[in-house]
């Protein structure tokens, strides 16, 4: 692991591989950079891959502060400048997808493209209502039970039980105040503004969880393209990495070699082998 200190907060990251465009991998809530290890191992053969632990997670510092989406995004923008990461494709899972979209809106000249692997963007009302219920539970003495139930919701019965076990172990490393703040900030985040501000090619990989209103996102961000995995839920990048990686590979070719094609094929789902 390598470390940088941003405004007194230690941020950890790893670097592997060589080649352009560089990829910046951003994990989700209750995760760390190892959750995207299969993706990093695949793409390091042709790209420089930087995998981060966002503040509050993994080996990064966990200050008792607000964990706003904008704060996560500014950390990443600063890291890109410090590490001379030029025009990366930012790939984020879950919360990481939201962070990637916010980063693209706040720093439109920094990124080449965004991939949201089931990001929480333009969340439908039932999802928002469930998030509010989760927040109330996180403020109670039973917050650990609430988080375990939340994590379980991202897995299917056919998923490897070891993946679920690792996810439960990771959430136990995180303090209650962080869980509360992340839930608060996700509910307060203006996803529509971020989507309108995203001007780079955007791929959303849907796993069937229905976390985002893709029709609304399409209206706000016309260059959106959508892919869908088969037989896997929210944790698709670890349960079926071959499907996710294949779609990202094709997206990189289409988005970077023919940027205008994103707008003309905005509802086309990338096929998987």
C-alpha cells in the first residue's frame, strides 16, 4: 500500500500495471480496494490501475466527520493531481459509482469516462424510503444488525458464501458514526445535478438491484450507455468479473476511439460473452 495525506487525512492506494488510459478504481460503502481486485488484475495487463481506499474505509483514516459525496470526489481529484494520473477512466461500484459521477461533474476536464457498477444514482422512491429506514436503524443500538441486513441484500443465494463472509467482516471494521454519515450524505446528495454536469462518456452496469432510475439518468445524461449482467446481483464485479470486465473493455474502445458514439447508442446494452 501507498499513502498520501490530504488535509490531514491519510488516504491509501495501490498502483499496478502500465498503459493508457489509466483506470481509477473506487469501491463502495463497507468495502475497500480489494473488492475490485479481480478487475485490477484483469486490466493491469494493458492499463495503469490505481485502486483506492476512500476515506473512512480500508487502510485510510476514519475521521469523525461528514462523509459527503463531494468530499470523496475532491479527495480523488487531489490524488489524481498528486499522482499525475491524466484522463483516467473512473470505475466505481455502488457508492463508488456515485463518487465517480460527482467527480466528473465537479472536474469535467479531469476524466476521460465514468463507469458506474450499480451506482446509487437517481434512486427510485422505494429505494430512498428504504435508505431512510436504514438511517434510523443506524442511529439505534441495533446498528450492527441493520448493517448486516443491508449487506445481505446485495447478494443472491447463488453467490459464493465466502464473498458474503468477507463483506460482513469488512463492515465490522467501520465505526457507527461513519455508517450514519454515509447514509445521511447519500440521501442528501443531488444526483440529478451531478448527472447533468457529467459531460464524459458514462457506462452504467446494471445487476438487477434497481438502485437507479435509468430512464431519469438517461434524460439527464444523454450520453449514457447501459449494460446488464446475467444471474448476479449487486456484487457482480466479484461474483461474475468476466461479464463486468468484458463490458468495460468494450466501453473503453467505443468511448475513447469514437466519443460521439456514446450519444448515438445511449440505450444499447453491451453484450457479454
